[in-house]
C-alpha cells in the first residue's frame, strides 16, 4: 500500500459535463483569479453584456463553399440535359436535376450561414435582479426553413461554472459552461456555453471571475482584451431582444 496517495480532482456536479476539466469556484465565493474579459459590449451599474462569438466556422470557407456548390449545381443540371439528348427517357435529366437540387441546398446553407446567421450571441447579467439572460441562435441543416432564436433566463444563484475540453475538429478547445442546478443541489438541469478558448483555460477562469465579481456588486473595470467587433465577424449582429426581455434584462426591479 503506498504511503502517499494523490486524489485526482473530480467533478462536483451531477451529471458531470463531458470531457470535464475543472469546476469554477461558486459564484458567491471570493474569486482568487484576477477578473478579465476577452470582449465586452456593455457595462453599467445595472447590467453587463458580453458577446459569445461564433468561432467554429470559417466564414471565408462558407463563401467559397457556396460559390463552388452553385457552379457544380449548374454544371450538373446542364450535363444531365446534354447527356440525355439523343436518348430515350428522362433518366439523366432526373439525375442531373436531383444532384443540382442537393448542391443548391448546400450552397444555400453556406450563403445563409455567412449572410444571415449572427456572428455574436449576447449574454446579459443583471445584478439588480440577479439573473442571467442567454440569446441563442439555433442553426439547423435545413436552409429553406427559418432558423429560430431561443432566449433563456436563469437565477444567477443556481448557475455553476465548469470547464471542458472539446476535441471536435471544428470546435476544438476549452469551453466555459454555465451549469444550471436545482436550487441548493448539485443536480444539473441544463447547461449553456459562456465562452471558449482554443489553447488555454486561463482566460476562461478570468471570465468566470469577472462575471462573479460583477454579480457580487463589486467594482470591475472595462478593460477587455479585445475592443470592438473583429472585422471578420461582420456583417451581422444578433437579432434584437424581444421588448419585454430587453426591458427586464436592462433595468432594476
């Protein structure tokens, strides 16, 4: 039997997040990490807004994919008619038009992701109401349908912080999640993404510290690492909040 044993840290919440790396201090506790944000939209005595930028997509790649798929779709439909000429039936025309429909759908998806999908999805924290509001744009793989917006709000006291590591090819890196628990328990009801970093979780710890310090009514500074909106995340910001949610999330009770 070894004289000394080192216990590996274990996740506190149930169920634990997949690929868990670290639990953040509870949001009402003193925060030992210096608070800092990567991006900041609004800071006031009532509410704080930070953007969750969508970084898993190559926006230039979307335009290239859309153009390439459109060209291939046109070529496939023309080829179907050309090959069918001089033959009985409509087999090659059907094949050509079917392939063109699939390729045009891919092109529409790519163009819609570039031109329609918001590049940032705001997260608001109202320290007068002690609530957090999450704006989420739900992308689907059906480009001809309207993509819905989901807005959720939770009591800040029920939110815990967890860091996980994603090995997904298009979304690789560390991710900070807010895990909403049943009041007074470690039982997770739902989770939402707060921020993500490619190579280090230190920035995520600083972000969690900043949000917690702000909601504890302590003073924080408006000195994010990055200022403004990066040029490659134009042209479209998130949709407007509904009027009732806009009013609630930006005012005191």
